[in-house]
C-alpha cells in the first residue's frame, strides 16, 4: 500500500517492503505508547498514585540514554537481525508489563520494551539509510514514521478498547502477540543483508558528531519534552475533568492518532521540498499557540480538546521532519546519529515525565500546557540555528 507513494527511482527492495516494516513498527509503537494515555488506569491496577507511576515512566525513558550503546550493537548486526531482535524484545517487555504485580517490575518491563524498540528503530533506520540517499530519504522515513501515528490510531485504540472490556493487562498481552507475529513476518519476508550492509565486518566509522548535529539534537530534546507534557497528562485530564471512561479515552486516542497520521503524511510530502529544518520549525511553531490556548481553556473540554489535537499533530509534523536529519550528523554511521537523537529525545521525555504528572496533580492541565509551549519555542530556535549552520553545497 505505502509503496504507491514511492516511484521507480526508489530501490525496488525499499518499495517492496516498506508496508511490512511500517506495519511491524506500528505494532512496536503501540506497545510503547500504550502506557501514557492510561496511566491513571494502570496506577489504580498497581495500587499506586499517578505521580509515582510517572516516576516509573521517567526511569524507562532514561534508559534511552543507553541508545548509543545499543547503536554499536545494531551497527554490528545484520539489519534484519536487529529489527527481529527488537520486535521480539518489545513482545517480551509488553508481556512482562502485563504480568507485573509491583511497580518495580513494571518499570523493568518498560525499560526492556523501550530499549528493544530502540534496537528495531535503529535497524530500520540503518536499513533505509543503506539504500536511499539523504536528499531523498525524507519521503521514505516520513512514510515509516506514519507508524508512530498508526500505533496510536490503531494500536493503542485497540489495546484501550480491550482494556475497557477486560483489563490493561490483557491490553498489553494483545500488543505482545501482535508484535511477535510481525517479527516472524519480517524474518520470512526481508532478505538478509548484502555485502557491506549491516555485517559485523562492516568498516567502522570513527567520525565524530558534526557541530550542527548537537543543535539538531537540542531541537529534538525540546520537541520531545514539549510533547511529553501533554502525552502523560491528557488521559488523566479527560478522565478527571470530563469524566471519560477508558472507552472514551480510547476514542480520543483514535482522533489524536488520525491527526498524527495526517501530519506524518504531510511531513513525508513536504519536508524534503521545504527543507527539513524549516518544516520542523513550522511544526514546533504551531505547537506554541495551541498549547497556550489549551492552558487558558483547560477548564472547557470542548475548546481544550481540539487545541490538544492541533498541538500533538503539529508535534508529529515537526518531529517527522526532523528525524531524517539525524542520519547525517555522524558521517558514515547513520545508526550512531539516530541513536544520539533517540537518546536526547528519550531524555527529553524522561525529564518531562515527573514534573508533568506532578504539575497536573497539583495544578491541573494549565501548567503542563504552558511548559509544552515554552519547550516548543526552544525547538523553533534550535531548528532555526541548525538551518543557518547547514553547509552550502
């Protein structure tokens, strides 16, 4: 299906397998994204408070700082091996989360899940980078990034509806089954790497991160932290303020996922044309008024909810536009560049998780929305600087 968006100038291998790999990443993203909208439900099931489970989420996000180490492993694996191992690990983490009876075990499960998803993401990004030149990579990565939105639109919505009719533990179990099934399909369908593509004897790159790369990383940090202030609080806000059940939250999640999907497809279409830095800055810039509007109107769900949708959709457009930049910030080692952005992105989410939940518990939705706007402003400034630092070709 997605191959229709790629003409014959793209490698046949990429066109043939982009739909399968995007589907596999959709299942992995669904497992990864399931917790934040249902934190209140999971906290009740664990017999703990929202701000305590926010700490658990922050710890799992901090595990993203190990992404550079994971990248070294991924660079030595065949690309198919890295993707398959990542999917199986996500399934293991989701299973452990569903079986957990203590907050510590749940935290460990989220760490396993998060790092396994990193392994898959790095394998996929390197697989694409091996086959598609940078100037054309934005469209391909943009298409695979629709899996982030589809993970919310289809995956988390389905897991949420299962949670509403059974329990959040069964929701995690359903995600685990789906992602392991996709691992089997990847093994069967994706050819093993050719010579020089992901082999252990692949020449090592000793290149360092280019200075512009740190500015790109700072922009990604700001964008991820800004979005986290909304992601970990909106479910509780809808349950507490609007009285929504898990079913109602699932319906809202579907709407958010649809908005993200439109943004991902728009980024795939326009980021190469407009310039990746400029497109990312536009997305971050739209987040600012939407989040400030949410802060002012948080007491009125019928006003605040559309603004929440706009803010999250704008984030998706910005981050999908920014991700291709990571593959060039360490010359000759796309996985290392991707690992840096994953690390700083997860650090941004980790840094935001604890204050977001605590601000919500103490002050409601207003202050998390204000912090989202402030951090989005930092993303605009950083992307503007990265654009100014781009070498003239």
